[in-house]
C-alpha cells in the first residue's frame, strides 16, 4: 500500500524562498529513486517562511530505501530553517 508523507517545515525568517529552492533540487533527486511517486515542495502564499513537503512512495520498503539514501546526502544549511519540521505519515487508500 502506498505511503503518503506530509512534512511541514519552517524556514528561518525571510529564508522561505531560498529554502524552497534548496528543497526543489532535492525533490528532483528523490523523484529518480525507485518507488517515488511524488516528492514536491510547496511554499505558503500567506506565510512565505512556511513550507510543505509532499511525498508519496509505492510502499514502506521504498520509503525505507529512501531513508537510507537520504542519510548519505549532505545536511541542509542549518541557518535556512527553524527546528526539524513536523512529519505525518498516511497509508494511501484511494476511496473515490
């Protein structure tokens, strides 16, 4: 069953656009990974320093592989964000 992740991220004040650009490059890399169906970053219109990362993986195994790959990537510059973000995982079961 597909796994959907919704990650909310707070950029450092005034750094939302810069952080979104950094994530856009990471999104392009992640989309090449096996089992990745969606990996996109969105910037809030009302609160530009608030971002949402939407991920969808074919199954938990694909997400686990991504976690391993992600652990080898260099960390994002810490001055671009506040905190570690908040992640929610959902099983994707289309009802309509």
